[in-house]
C-alpha cells in the first residue's frame, strides 16, 4: 500500500494485527510506476491494480510499518514547531511591541534565548517593574548560558518604569507568550523522553542538533547501514544536486544545477535547521559557509552546501561511533 498522508495507518495496523505482511511504498514511486505503464485513469480500482502490478514486479521489502512510529510522529510534530519558528517569532515580536516595546532597546533580537528568559520572568513592562533588578539580572543564568547581567537589568528596569506598553493587554500578552513557550517546551520534552541510548547522545554533541532534530535524524534515517555510501543518504534526503537544463536554458552551471528536493522532506528540514544554526555555532559548518560565500555563492546556495555538510557530519558521527570533533574542517 501507499503511505498516503495518515490514511494508510489504520489499515496497515489492522493487517499487522492479523499477521498479514505489509509493504508500505512511497506514493511518488507508485505514481511513477503507473506512469511508466501509461496509466491515465485515476480511480481507486485503477490505483489498486497498479499497486498489485508494482508488488509483483518489484517485490518491495516487507517491514514493520510501525517500527519507531511514536518517535517519528513526536519528532515530526516538534520539528513542525521548529520550522514554524519564524512565524512564532513574528507573533512574539507583536506581543513584545504591545506588552514591552522597550525590550528592543536592550536586545537587538527580542526573540533570542536571553530575551525569552527575561520574558518568562517578566512578560510585560508592568511585570518587569514589579521585579527586582537583581532577579532580572539572573535571567538565563546557568552553565553555558549568557545571563542578562546587572547593567542591562538596571536599564531594563528603568525602561519598564517609563514604558508606553498597553496595560489593558497585560493579561492577554502574558497568556500568549506563556502558551507559545509551553507549547515548544512540551513538544521538545516529549521528544527528549523518547530519546535514549548512546546514538542519541552522540548526535547531540553536534552543535545545532537538539532533542527535536536528533529525533528526526534517528526516526527518518532508521538504520544508517542500509545506505551503502554517503551519496545514497543525500539522495534519500533530496539534498543531492539535480540538473535542470534544456537548450540554452540553464546553460550556465551556476543556474542549471539545483537541489533535488525529491527525498524525505522531514530529514531535509532537519538538515536545514542544523545548517542555519551551524553557520553561527558549528565551526565546521561556519567555515564551510564562509568559503562558499567567498566563492561568490548566494546565501541560500551557500546554505544548501551547508545542508550537505551537516549530513556529512551526521554520517561521520553515526557511522564512526564517535562524538563530534570540531577539527573535521576538511572533506565534503
């Protein structure tokens, strides 16, 4: 059967409980198989016949379709929140402008981790006024964290006293900020509770790989030994280059080659996340990004190369059974 959306799950689960082996195939593979047979009719009986022919010709592997399904679903939900972070950030900007507009005078990015920790303590100017400056100074305190500090806390406290915030919206702003934070935290905590073992620990030694991203890598890649080489993993993620040229169109190598995007979208999203965070916090990816930008690549083109680099690091950590080593600056 095809893995179309979530509709295949109840039937696959029922067949599995009855002891009937199930082979779940990619809908794209089934569609192209039907096209190769010159099938033009789109109906349930026609699709069933096409799948039966595909099964007889290709004999797709029979695997447990629900192996790791809990981790996979939790990881995809958490990554959905991560990939929607830009939208969440826009909402957070709006809430800050209503509840504590002066926050932008202390932070260039009011959605950074330290600013969010300040908002956790004091989501509005009114709440900040009621806090002691010393309490605000300890926001984001902890090992490896950058606390707000007394100087910025004092300035923030003074700004809160003269804020132009809308006091009538204090309750609503507080509720929405708290809801956003708890939604992300709950998803990541649930994913973290499902992660166990040495592999999860090793992958999280890679800068830019948190619990949610790690879960996606494990859930979507599954058994990495099923890939004979790194290029197969790239193709599975759809990060490999694909040529699109015809005649004069795309004659230049700079414009004829694009990222395929024909693979696993969830794994590709994880690679993008690692690449974006890595340009700042991962020395290997940051150096790779600067090299590509120095070679004249656009920002998005350079990020595409960094997605490949990110997966190469994941491949190395996973296959070699070793923690991330920042000296891996050469190679792919």
